[in-house]
């Protein structure tokens, strides 16, 4: 996602493939900052990312409640159809992984903080 908030690429990759995929994407897009959540293994991943050639800055963002927010965003992006519309919102679970949507939200949080909207 660029500073203009236009999504350029969206994908879920395994942890084992992440560094290689980042390098591949950097050949296609001008990546100057990598935004990631600040919980669990954030320090380890930040250290790994900083070993990349011409490493971009790594910015950690508060990721609390991002999974819940991503679930809501999923249903905004993919409204339920048919009988599933009758299931209460809080009981609906996306039929697929939503880590890519979490990543979008973390970038949005970073950009909001950057321009003072949060």
C-alpha cells in the first residue's frame, strides 16, 4: 500500500517464504517502509528484516484488536450472501485466512498515526 492508501499487492505467504517474497516485491515496488504488528515475534522479525540488503525501515504498530477489525472488514469487502446474511455479525467467521486484511489495517493505522488522524 502506498502513502496514497492505494493497495498495490495483497497476499498471504508462509513465514518461511516471507523474506524471499519481500525481496521479490521490492523489485516491483518502491518499498521504503515495512509496517508490522508489535506483538508476539515482532522483535525477531524486525531483526530479520533489518538484515535484508538495503533494508527498508521497519515500523511497529499496535496490533491489538486487529484480527477482530479484520473480520469486520472482510465482511465489508465480501458481504454475506443467501442465508448466511441471517447469521448475526458477531457469529460469522470468514471462510479464509484474513492475515492480508490485518496487514492492510496495520498499514492504515501507521498512516493515520503518521498524518495525525489517530
